C-alpha cells in the first residue's frame, strides 16, 4: 500500500473520526523495540534456497495483487469519466448528433412548406375573386396550391422519419449508458475481490516472517524531530517556498533518515470524499533542494520520501521546498504535515512520534490577505520547548525526494486531546498514530 494513499485516507478519516484515531495512539506507542541486531536485509540474506524462493513468490504475489487493484481502479475511474462526459462510442455519439440535426432540418422544412402553402392559397383566393383574372392564371394558382400541399405532406413525413430516427438514437444512447454503468458496477466487484487478494497476499508475507520468528518491528520514538516554516497564504497558480528541518535528537548516530509529507486542500464538505482514494493532494506539486542537492528536484507526490542519509547525534538537515498550487485549485484552506523515520545498519529502526504541521490559505490572485493573528502555536506536552537547532554531526548521503510545508508549527502526535481540536492537528494525528506506524511495519515486511 503506497504511503501517500495511506496518509490521504488517514486525513479523511481524521477529520471525521479523530477520537478513534487518537484512541489508537497508545497501541502505536507500545510498538516493541527490535529483539535482534540483525537488519531486514540481513534477515533476507540468511534465508536458504527454498525459503528465499518462497519469499520471492509471496512478494511477487503481493506486487501483482497491488498492481491489479491499481489497474482495475484506474480502469473504473476512466469509465466513470467517460460516463460523465458522454463518451459512449463514436458511432452512438455521431448518430445522436445527426438525428438531432435531422429533426431540426425537418422541422425547418415543414415550417417553410406551411408558409408556402398559406401564400399559395391566399394567391388563389385573390385570383378567383379578380374578375379580370384569366383562366390560365387561375389554373396556375390552383397548381401552385397543389404543389405546396404536396410539399407539406412530404415535409410532415420527413418530420415523422426524423423523430423516429431520433428516438432510435436516444435509445441507443441510453443502452450504451446502461452498458457502461453495468461495466462500472462489475468493476467495483472486481476491485473488491482484488483488494481481498491483496489483503491475503500481504497476510501471507506477514505469516512468512512471523514463522521465521526473527521479524523486527520498528519503535515509535522521538529520535527524529521535524520543524516546518512557511507563508500563511499561497495564491492559486503560484509557488511558495517552505522550509523543513529534520534533527537527530537521539543519543546515537542514525544511519539512514527519511521524511514523509502529506499536503492537502481541505474541501468544504467531507461528505464528498472517497475514503478509499481521497486524492486530496491533487492540486499541489512539490520541488525540493538541499545543500547536498542544490538543484530543484520534482518529487513524486504519491510515493517518494526525502532520503536524508545519515545524521549524526545532534545533527540536522535543512530542506528547502517549493509548493506550487495548480491554476484550477479552488480557494480555501490547505494543510501540510510531515514526520520522519530512521533505520540503522544494526537493524534498529523507528518512526517519529512527533510531527510538524501547518495550515495555510489558498487565495485567488489579487485577493487581499487577511490580517495575520499573532497567536502562537498550541503547545503540546511533548513539544513545549522547541529543540535547539544544532548543526553538527550531519553526514549527508544522497538526496531527498519528498516533503513539507508549514507556518512554523511543531506538534507531537502523542499529545493529549485538548491540543487536537483543529482539523489540521487531527489530520496530523492520523498521520503518525494511524498511517505512519502501519507503513513502517508493512514496508519492512513486504519490501524487506
């Protein structure tokens, strides 16, 4: 399961059911420390031939099941878009348009024929009443009426034919819509079955490692601490810079540190959110750079993490971010939050119990900014004092590829309920309490 999807789902759930998420906090806080010093890669290296082949088979089955869910979901989404747009096949669409035009042309012809018949009859009446009219004139006027009457009959027949053609075209259109709707419904069942296959494949991988008895789970601790800063408003169609600082606050060097971010546009109504595929980040693009990687690099908002490399005890890494809001984004509220994780060569690993978050306004071009309030961020029991910005001990390795946004907030996910009343904070709680720990465990199990 992609981490971005986990996070997006967690946001939607957090806003509507924050109490459930908060109550899950202690379970994640009690995540056990690794029982052995052997890392996931070392565990996999220790597998013998049959076991290694079995693991490869299980992981391949998981990957195939995950891809199947993605493919079916994308196919269903395409069909839903076709249904909304009326893309029901060229033949059906063209025939409906031609039938509608034929009805319009037939109606125009009938109107013209009726008008011509009225004129012919008036002319015949006038000639018959004229004592000076010749027999030839009277005959010609009568023939004109007969010709006009014939045209009226033919025009009426054309109207009938056009109406029948339009009825058939509309029936074909409706049938095509029903067929497409049926296909969409069947795909929903296929997706449900595929999701069960994925769950079974994941359970099989988990069972494999549990059977080995040496699977290591990651702890939830405060070894990695994040801080975010940035503007309070972003104009639609423009970019704004944000800053992320990730610090090692543990008592040892961390061999591999990474950060994750989720940025979302908060809709006016959560009733329209698809909990399975919220897609709340669709209006944002993010680029990043660091001292070690000074060129702007676009990140894949769905999958990437900033790979910060090793950070020594007390050291930190600064990341500059550029958040771009799409031109078609609606005005409203936005939120971004981030958390970190680490993994060491000795097999120990952890996800941060702390996260940083920020709320910002998405405004129309030319909109007057609202006066900024001077209220300070809500304190948290575990983050009442910002961590010192130590700079020593960082050994950058490789680049980052993912991250954040913020107005300087630093909040801990394990804080008490009185510091989680806002939408943004509830979403952040979901990130750490819900998605983060689950992702770390799954990543180490499935992608070991």
